[in-house]
């Protein structure tokens, strides 16, 4: 079931990336982003929350998880199909489907959809097929999954993406603490990312923890003694690596 029109509630990174994709797709008519403050949204076309829908329009809820229930309550009585785009939020009252791309988006960088897993959930078979079509037109890989499976994928994505990015921040702080530029990390970050495209992360793990080089580990912990939070993090991750590869 393809919609007559598509709307997107929200104006964040995913909302903008999805809107741009739908606008470029001849199978869909993009009617605009829905914002509680249209005059301040800075995008076009933009609608207020009191917009009137036609029967079976699609409305993607690209809002923070804590606002999904409120957005659904506000919009659910108007005949549109409501589709939330969260990895961590289960199906709930007022929601017709879930369409969650396992990807990170940014306003500053061109969106990448090719080969991206897109998790889809809906009790409505026609709507489910329509959302599979949307995933395929992005170049993504549709995956039919329930809320528990999708949440597990979201946890994995957080660890792989958000946690690793935080590690780059920690690593940069260590360099700055010793008069060096965080940009020195860019080649090794790039090399690691390229390795795991060709090999399993298990195959390419290196470092003192996997070698059980306790002398090096203790030396690193001594260097980090003025940063107890980071020192504890280093200790715990080293222990986890040793357990994982024992």
C-alpha cells in the first residue's frame, strides 16, 4: 500500500534525511515536515500539528522517543497511518507501524542509505509491504522484526556507533592533555573502520589487552591516574577484551 501523501513529524537529522529522500522519489508525494513551531523550523514545506490528512496518508514520527506517545495521541484521530522511526520504542497504542533505519544521520554530511538495514514492524500486511518498498527504494535492506529484536539491534548500534565516538573524544582528551592534537587519531580511526568492512572485528582486534601485556596496561593506568573516570574505563574495557578473547 503506497500512500497518497507523506508527512514527517519532527525536524531533526533523521526527519530531514528521510524528507529529502521522499522528495526525490516519484512513488511518493511529500507534503512537508510537521512542526509545533513552523515559523522557526527553517525548512520548507512545513506544516503545523493541526494539519488535516487524507485517508491512508503516511505520517512518520521522527521525534525523540519520549515524545512518540504524545505525538501519536495528537495525530491518531485523523485517518493517517502513523509510523514511528525509533529503534528502542515498542509498538504502542495509536501507532500503525515502525520503520527504523539502523544508521546515523547528520545535517553536515550527505546521508547514506545504501545497504542500510531498515527494521519494519506492522500488523497491517498492506502497510508492511508498502514500507518494505520504501526501504528498498532507499537502497536499504528491509528486515521484518518485532520490538524486542529491533531493540536488541538498537543496543548494538549504540555500542558500535555512539560508544565508539565517545571513545574518540576520550582519546582526543588524552592527546590534548599532553600537548598533542586529536587530529593525530584520524588515520588510525580510518584504518580500523576500513578493516572491519573487509574482516570480522574479532579477526582484527589488536592491542595490549588481547596480548595480555600487563606491563603495558599497568603503564597506561599509571598515566591515567589523574583522570580516574577514564582510568576505570580503560581498566574495565581491557578486562572485557581479555574475557571476550580468552
